C-alpha cells in the first residue's frame, strides 16, 4: 500500500509541475566569452598606418545604449593613452544595420595622434562642441551576447567603421585622416 501511495503522489506532483508557469524569463545571453575582440585600423590621408586594435562592443541595459569602443595600445610605456581612441554610442541594442553620425541620438569621439602625439585629428558628434568630421558604422553580424553586470557584451560582433577626422585646431596637425576599422 505504501509503495502505491508514493507512486500516486509522485505522478500527481509531476502533473502539477507540468502546467506551472516559468518564473524565470528566457535569456538571450550565451555563455561567457572574452569581452573584447580584435580588429584592424587602417589610416590614410594626413597619417598613413595599419594598426592592430581591440574592440569592445557593449549594450548598457540601464541606459538602453550601445557603446562601441576601439583602441590601440600605446607604444610609449610612459604614455597613458593609445594613439587611436574611438567611442561610438547610439540608442537601443545593436542589430545588423548601418549607422551614421547624422542619426538622432548618436554620439562619438574619435582621436588619432601622430607617433609624437603632437598632431591630433578628431571626429566628434553629440558633445558640447560643434560636430567635426563624420562616420559610418556598418554592423554585419551581431553574434550572441553574454550578460555581465547589467550589460551585454558582443564579442562575436563583426563590421566596419569608416570615418573622416579633420585636424584638431588645438594641435600641429593639418589635413584629414581617413580611418577604416574592421572587426
């Protein structure tokens, strides 16, 4: 009798659990990977060079904003910043699309320095100063994100960033630098 009651209770419990709603929402996040990926920056025009870089594409859940950062390590150990620094922001999660500096809500700050750091070229949009330069960001593959501390990282993202950076008035630079980053 006892074995029959246990079997009957087990069967009833299984039937109840089958219809119970899930309390956890489904996640679109994959398994943790490296947060950053690698990329290549090609500079032409007033400054010509090919540089390896790192790419850090992250969606900030609280701000509902996507941030793409690209950077090049400094070859001068006494220098804190790298020779190339790029940040592009836009509202919403990233998707396969082309984004430009003229889209509402877009902001960017891109800086390229000469090897002596005396000449600077820049592109800025959405800051306190007048816009300078232009950019187009083409995301060709988003990849599976993974969640970290209230954000989503996209290490599998692929795309291209094209930008025109005029000489900064506060430096010894002249002309324009054409930047192409592939990641």
